[in-house]
């Protein structure tokens, strides 16, 4: 067990356990639990390290810290989404084939749509104020002086876009959202997605699309997805037009699994070299609240 204390927050990565492999081309998976004050819950997490990277000392072959992509799961899901959709296999294959290495990290955020809630819980703050600092403490390029990547599906796709807009290009290098859970009006949202209309408008990703300028963006959605119309509307207002696109598929794991390889390629290309060129404004990290 490894416990990491983070100053006054005293956030710990507990139960730090390895799932090693004898296959040199495969990723190494590390799992554990974070005691989150922001979420008010113990949250399971997983970090997938690419082949050739030692989780106990994650250093790039050329030196420097390994970049990281934080993945936000969908409603009813959790941190196991990375392995369920084959992102660990895709990352291992891409790195073994010569792609620039980076780590994937995911944490359980519950079903609160990755934004501050009236009850005082905030899964987004858990990511920015607890999980990223904990990952940085364990050697990854996740501190405020580095750019990171974001990835999400459905509820997590919305959350990834929201965090990218909130943190901006100084902190986020790339964001990939699959089938993001988007609505054009508060009256269209299901119970539990937002506390009320004010909460919806305060966290409306449509209103802040200009904040994505300078961030590499990829958005995908299936033609049979209930969020297709809203996603197309969102994409139409993003400049320059994002990568990704619309093709056969629904709002399910079967479709999202087909995106694993292109998502890894997109994020890896965007993040290549970022850990060697830290953000010159490490103090410019806004709060998620």
C-alpha cells in the first residue's frame, strides 16, 4: 500500500496495487482508492501505464515526466471504463508501435454529471484539486505546470468538455468526447443531471465553446444516438472544426469501443512532447467551482 498526502488536503491514493503483465507490448494497470473530500466518498481509480514505463518511476525514454489523460466515465459507470472499452489494449499497441507514450487515468465520479452540486459534492473538483495533484505526486505530468488531456463518454463527454472550457488551453492540451450528454435547454434534461435551470445555465458548455480555442478537440457521436442533434449543434459552433465525426452506432459500449484506437492516436499525437514543455503560467489554474 502506498499513501500520498497532499498538503492540507491530505488526499491519499490508497491500495496502490499493480496488475503486471509478462507481455512487453502490454500496458501496466495500477488501481486503488482516493479518499475524496470534494466528492465526500472513497473513489476507486485506475491508471494505465504504457509499455516501457515503470509505474514506480514514470519517466519518458528521453527524460521528463509522462503526460497523462484523465478519462471521465458515463452515467452508471466507473473507472473500469478504460479496460471495458479496450483503451488499455489500444494504448499498449500504439506505444509498442512507436507512438509517444502517455498514461491514462480514470476515477469514479458517481452520477452527478461532473460539476458542483447543491449538496456540496463536486466530482470535477475531485479531479482538478485532488486526483491530478495525486497523480503528480506519483510522478506523472499532472501538476499545474503541465498540460493534460481529457477524455469522456456520455455524461463524461459532457464533463470533459466542461473541464476543458473551464481550465482552458494553458492546462488542457486535448479533449476527446464521445457521445457527449448535451441538451440545448434546461427543460430537456433528465432528473438529476442538474439541480435546476440556474445550475444548467451556470454549467452550459454551449455558452463557453470559445474557451476551447487553442485546445485540440475530437468529438464523435453515433448516428443512432439520442444526443446526435445536440452534439451536431455543439460541433457547429467549435472553431476550428474538431476532429472525429458521425458514423454508424448508438449510445453504448459497442460503439465507444470502436473509438478506442482513434482516440488513443488523437490524444497521443496532441500530447507528444508536452511534458518537456511545461505551461509557462503554472499559477493560472482556476477552481472548478
